[in-house]
C-alpha cells in the first residue's frame, strides 16, 4: 500500500512540475523580435518641394538613415577585388576559418550576389554581399537580404569602413 501511495505521489509531482516547463521557442521568438527592432532602423527619404531659382523641378534632399553600423578597418582578403569595398557594406557572416568564409561567399555568388571577403585587423573574414557609398542604400540592401532569406541571415549587419 505504501508503495502505491509513494508511486502515485511521485507521478503527481512529476506531472505538476513537468508541465510548467517554459517553452524555449517562445523565448527565442521574443529574442529575435527584440533583436530585429534593435538592429533595424527606419530609412527615410525626405523631398523638399521648394524650387531652385534656375530650375523648375523640385530639389530633393539626400536620403538619410540612422541605422546602426560597426566601424572597422577592413581590407579585401587575399585574392579579392578591393574595388568592391565601399564605405558601407552588408555583412552576412564572420569567420576565422577560411573554408567556411569561402563556402558562404561561393553560395552567395551562386545566388547572384557579387560577394567579396574582407579581412579586419584581428584576422576575421567578413562575407560582404553588397557595398555602398550611401548608408541608406546599405540599410535597404541589408533589410532586403533579411527578408529574402528569412530566417537565415537575420543577424546581417552594416559595416562602416574606417580608413
């Protein structure tokens, strides 16, 4: 009789506390949503409808972006085309292992991107899928890549090249 009561109490205990286990997927979804809000900033385009004295067309102001960037001294990796690295770049992967970096670069080239590898001062290889002189264009490209390849590359980020 004592064994049955002990067994029943153990079963109730396991059922009571086993069902209260937190859902890891809910935490992961909330984390990704917060990270997305943190890294994605709106890109705005302002148009000034005033007219220049010599022209009749409206003068437009340049697009601005307050997207977060990380500044690094980066150069083209060995064998890469340095002319493809501009001031703002979209980075989708960072590797110490050259094989992994070249593999992701090749994958993105097969997808139609002009991917290039950049190397920072610490020896990290950055897989860059696009590079721009304008920050707003780079932010738009990053957001397009995130949308196209969701849920992959959700941690894509903007690199500002320091000279």
